[in-house]
C-alpha cells in the first residue's frame, strides 16, 4: 500500500553539474558541522576549567550533551559526510539511541551540578531566560526520548498512527528540541560568567558558532521528512 505522504528527494530538478556542486556543498557543510560541534564543546570545556568549582562542571556536561552528543546523534543519519554512512540503518538507529541516552545522562548531571552550585552559594533558581529555557529543553528532551521509544516499539505504544507518521513526528519534535537547545546555548553567552570570560570578537565568533550546526540539522531533517505533493503528468 503506498504511503499517504511522499518525501522530497534532494537535488531534484538540478542538472548534473549543479547537482554535484550541490552535493559537494552539502558534504562540506555537514563536515563543518561535525567539527563545529566538537570544537565548541572543547572550547567550553577549556573555558570552564572543570574541577575548580561545582559550577564549572555545568557547562562541561551541558555542552557534551547538546553541542556534541545530540548533534552527532542526528548527523550520523546524514548521507553526505557521516563516518557511518556505509553502516546499516539498524546500526545507525542503535548508535543514535546511545547518543541520545548520553544526552539525557549528561544533561541531568549538568543540571544537578547547577542546582548544587546555586544551593551552595544561596543564589535563587530559575531567574534567567537561560535557566528557564534550559529546564524546558531538558524536559522536552525527555519527552522526545519517549517519542523515540514509540518509534522503536510501535506495537507497545498503542497509537493509531502508522510507523511512517511516527517517524515524521519524532523527527519534527527532534528538530524542535535541537533548536531549543541551540537557543539555550546562545542565551548562556549572555550570562555574567561567559561575558566575563570571553569578550570582543571572540564573543561574537562563539555566539555565531552554535547557529551553523542548527542550520545543517534543520536542512537534513526537512530534506528527509518534508512532505511534497504528488506530481502528475
């Protein structure tokens, strides 16, 4: 039975020369997104000087969770520049689950360090947009993991939607969670700690850095799952 939703293939309607240029640009963008996620995580870890205080572990675990694990967990499905592009779909799904489990573990750990630091210094909780959006992002990550379980075990979820629809919902919700995480990272750069550590041109460079992987992830998900109308001759 044909699916009720057709998905738009990448590069449709392009000439051969334009198609290969398009493919090359996509590969370059995905490769750059890999390095951006790894580089941003490394920079934040160095800036935080983990172990110097309870707070120092918060940006480390949060950057590992969202800048590294969540980014790589999505980009491993890329057909352009994933190191696992030759692996089976089943292997990629398992690795995706492993990455997302690390996101939850690292995220909750980072939250615990933040709570402990606030309690120790007797500072109030949830007083900034960064903290509010961060908690919302972590909660949304938990719901997204539950949605992933429904995709993995559709018979156990007791939902009437087809598997293809569940995958579409899961990918869409995943994109929303990733964009929330990107906004949270960007808002962290307006914190007193970050602005006291980084200034000038370096601040602007780090401010723009998380936006690039977000664009690549958005492009990957929309190209893979964006419905299109049937074309009849």
